[in-house]
C-alpha cells in the first residue's frame, strides 16, 4: 500500500477507529501443554503466543545469580509473520526488543524468591501488524501469572502515535509506516512506567498528552488481562467445588 | 545496565551523597562533565569526531560509499549505525559479536540521527532504484567512564557535520557536504533512589535503577526516547527528565555543535 492521502478524516481513522480507540483484543490463557504458563494474544492484526518456563535450572550455569532468579526473554518473529519473508533467527531489532521487554516485566517479578534459577519467557510473533512488542508484553505478563510466578502486579502495554498531526492510540501497520511518531509504553496498574520508547516527532505538550493517552489504553488492557485470567481460574475453582 | 562490579561501600557512599544533593565528582544533578569534541581526526574517514565526556572517550568515523537502496525506499540514502564495546575500553567488555547493550546503544544513536531527520536522505540518492549513498556511522568506544550513550550520539552528529560525500573518488562529480538539516542531541538521565541526575559517571550508571535517554532537535521537540533498565519511572519523573533534557540539549548544541 502506498501512502494514503489522509490517515484520519473527521476524527475517524482508516480502519474506522476513533483516535483513542484500541484495536480489538482477544486473549486465551493456558494454550500450551508443555509450558508452565502460556497465553495467546490477538491485538488487531497481531497474533502472538507467549510461554513461560520456570523457575527452573539455569543453563549455562555461569548465568545463574546467587541471590535472585534470572529472567530471560526471547522475542522472535516467525519468518511468515510479515509481508516480506523475515530471515529466521535473532536480528539486531529483536535483540533490542527482547531487552526492553524483559526490563518491562522484571520489576513486577519477585526474582529474589528463586535464587540460582531461571524464569524463561518465550514470545513468538505469528502475525505482525504494528505493536508486536506491546502485544508480546501483554501476553507474557499473563503467561507469567498463568505459570504461577509470584508477581507484584500485571504489566500492560500499548503504543501511542501521531498521524496527520493527531495523537492516536495503538497504531496499525499503515499508521506506523506513514505516521509521524510512535511511542510504545508499558506500565503497571499503579502507573509505574516500565517501558518507554519513542521515535518520530513530538512536541513537549504532545508528549504529555500522549503519555496520558497511553495510560488510558494500558488501563483498558489491564482490565481485559485480569478478566481473561479470572475466566480461566474462577471456572477451575467452580469445577473443583462440583466434584 | 552494565555488569560493572561495585562495592557495597561505594554504593552507600554515592547514595548518601545523593541524599545530601551531592555527587562524588562535585557536580550538580543536572550538570554534565566536561565535553571536548575534536573533528576530522581520521583522514581516511569521510567524517570523524573524537568526543571526551569526562572520562568517557569515543571516536566516531563516518564512511560514505555508493550502494544499492532498499527496495521499499528506492530514492533514499541509507544510514547504518554500528557500535562496539571492545575489550580495550573496559575490563568487563568481551570480544565477540555485539551483545544487547551494544546493540541498544547503536540503535538509539541511530534513531537520534534518523528520526530527527538530520540527514536529508532524499538528497543522498544518486540514481533512483539503483545507486544511493550509504552512510556508515561507526562508533568506537575507547574508554568507558559512563554515559557512552550521549558521547556516541554527540560523536555521530559531530562527525556527520564535518563529513563530505566522496563523489570524485567514485567518478560521480565533485565532492559536496553531507545534506544536514537538523542537529539532534541526546541527553541521558539516571534515576538513583528517586533522584534524577544527568550524564551519569561509570559508578552512577552501575548503581542506577534505570536510564532514560531523550533526543531532541533544534526546535526543542522530541525525536527519540529510550528507557533502559529495570526500575520503573513515574509520569512525573519522565516529564521532569524530558523538560531538563530539552534544555540541556539546547545548551550543548549551542556550545559545541554550531553549523
């Protein structure tokens, strides 16, 4: 697709959303058998799956920490997840995304409960449509909870961007490609920001407004994450009672 | 953050100073260490700069040569930024392919140049779809005294400001200056026990919970940002850092990066 003339007209975006509207989200908890925790997360056109293993033994051994667990995060894009086939394996972008995503989740994990062990988070991007790192963090946060890892809270993530001089929540692919700024954010429900990246062009006032917009988006996602977990685990408890 | 080992005693010392509003080298919280920039230090490079930021020492070389454009941007030049944390610069750096810290530093340096629109990529096109100028920005860290990020961003833009397109060497006409239209400056702040300080020294960087790098352009607007490190930040802290970073960037730009 070449650059559309207008990305937003009369307050309506190309995909029909309002400026502060998220794309549809679908969450499934516990979708994998072998993993200790897992989550499938759809965020508009993004389809991602996260698995958590651990706490488990650390390999290689020299990576282990004597006073806390190590958290490892592998963000990986499937070769078929994008228009032009992506060469499999980690590239510089995915190494950076893995680093900041890990740092977005680490503050909520009680790492000191599990010295000398590893908590491994694997995020596989099956289909990409702008915002894969935020979808991955949302999925990983639920997968961690599903694995029973002690956490201070969940982490929720979404992006804010600027298209045609208008701030909008949760960019889709065209808005990301042809927009003026993109700012992924992750935060805890208490409002602590654990991931912040920005590229493009924002004035100081626009940045302030964008941050507030991202907060609202994250709060909405948090509610969905919570109810997805409740749905899985409250039905299990009810099931137990009926036996 | 860095894997530098720092004694508990030293950590306490820096913390206690911080509570009194002081830093180990006597700087104010929003004060940079001394900056020295020398340009054209490598004759073989099309542009180069040596930056000293306190004890941190980096050399940035810009090599420019013709190459094939990316298929999706057939009429635009290409920027490729690379940064290596070589073992010469610190006892904790190891040889081998760049790891995540080096990759992050390189990519944030790259985003500062790219997203501010400093380089006019359309003017780096020679023949659309066939030949464009490829601009390689290579950052060599020689001594890690903390805040490699800002030193490398400063070096990158300073090197670009002196760079020439080597057209005559490739039979493409006369040499000309690199088409620059903005001067982005990165300012990095760290959070230590709730306080915010700019331009962390090596010790400050190793005990900091988190770093926030803010790159702003000549108009005082934001071009790129990156939070690095595990400690969360509050909205108030982020807004505060953005404000002082824009101010500080202006100061540095006016003092060292006059076109």
